[in-house]
């Protein structure tokens, strides 16, 4: 398919996820999640590896020094739990 055959974002049908440039922040993609990370603060050493490796950039440091995901955008991929050196993050079935 040539680049000329691709539609411009303005020509996409209604209901398409991208509605306008910069609209990604408005879309709560965490609704797709079936597994959710949970932090055990007793085990956490506040290293920030989860923040660095999160592919969605949805983990942030809070005032207490712990790193937690923004569940509006976390898709539950489990990379944070898999890479945590102290097993302080576990994945559990999402409760909706």
C-alpha cells in the first residue's frame, strides 16, 4: 500500500480511537486490562526499575517514594512485576 492510499486522521470513521492529535491522554486504555499489578510496600526498595521499564509510561513516583501505576492507562502487561528485583509487585486478576 502506498503512502498516498492511507487515509488522513481526519477522514477516519467515527468511533476510531484517534479522534484528534493529542487525544491519547483522553483515552482510558486501562479498561483493556485483565490483570493488574499490586505493590507490597514491605518488599519494595523504591529502586524505580518498574518506572524505567514500563512500556506505557504509566508508572510514577508518589510523595511517599513508592512507584505506582496509573490504572487508567496500565494495560496489565506484567513487565513491572517480572522485572522487580525484590518481587514487590505481583499480578492479580482484575476486579471490575
